[in-house]
């Protein structure tokens, strides 16, 4: 058909011929959908609102103490409240802190807790009135900053 003397027929077959494809299966659709969902979730940093359910029966003004205590322990709210009461309003792991604030110190040579300590000392030396060294606290895997 591509070598036809009729220009109309020749134009119809001038492009690439269509290749017959099998229709997508349900499994392929689910797999691609999950893949795109995971890809979009990995691009964001989620924040969660922790809700405590007071009872199973959804009755108003009724609290099952055992259920509430279990949820508070499971969600780690006790530790959260202790940290907040101690006055540390910002906390993050060392690598995230360095990725976010490391640009403030051009000569930063280390990573992890040592790099964070170096950066915090640098910031406290540059701005001793605004950010004294007492504002920083270093944990095993996170840095805590007072407000």
C-alpha cells in the first residue's frame, strides 16, 4: 500500500503502521495506579493530626479510660508533651536540619550530630543575643530548638 500510485492511498499508509496491543489488564491498571500514588506520596512531607477516640460505641460524653490511655501511649503523646513542656518547639533529625540550615555556614565540613553542633556554635557566635547556645539541645538522633 505504501508504494501505491494513488496519492490518497499512499498518504493513508505513509505513517508508521499501528501495532496491535493487548488491552491492559486489571492487574496492570492497579500496579500503575499504586506506582503513581507512591511516587506522589514520596514527593511530599505529610503532617498528621492525631485523633483520640473516646469510646467504641460513639456515645457522646462517655470516655473509656483504658482505650484512651492505650491510644495516648501508642501515639507517643506523653513524650511529645514532655518535649513541648520543656520548651523545645522545633525538633528534627540532624540530616534534615543540616539540609535546611546548613547554607548559613559555608565552611561546614561535617554531617550528623557533629555538623549540627558546629552549625549551632557558628550561629550562636554570629548572633549571640538572638540565638544563645542554650537554645539548642542535642539528642541521640534529633536536634531540639527552644522557642
